[in-house]
């Protein structure tokens, strides 16, 4: 019980730091929502190029990993397949070791 009482202020302090560090500015994306809406094929392509986008987004402000103007679930499904989110490309059956 003594250890819990000693660590409680530390835990509460860390909780407050995390809570206040999560505040961010609201981004206006209305300009992004005009024009072309990305569907399944756009999500698939964006999922495939996601590792490249992840690196480039550190150096450029106009590159993001996930498109803002999407049609919803079909884009997300394509993105998931393109990024290998279900492990189709890295499963045990892809690479068989020779004995």
C-alpha cells in the first residue's frame, strides 16, 4: 500500500502531461474536400505508397498518408489492403524455407 501512495502523484502527473500535450490546433480542411473523391482504387494506391509518404511527410507539408476527401469505408478497405494491413504479403505462406 505504501508503494501505491508513493507512486500516485507520479502517475497523476504523467496523466496530466499526456492530457495537456494532446491538445492541438484545429485544421481547416474545407479546401481539401472539393474536387475528386477517392474510392477503393485510390485507397489501394495510397496504401501501397504509404511507406514513401510517411518518409516524405517529414520534409514537406503538402504530403499526407491518408486522403481527406474519401468516400468512406471503400477507401479505408482499399487502404487497408494496399498497406498490407491483413498480412497478405508478409504471411507464413509467402516464404517457405528449404530444409
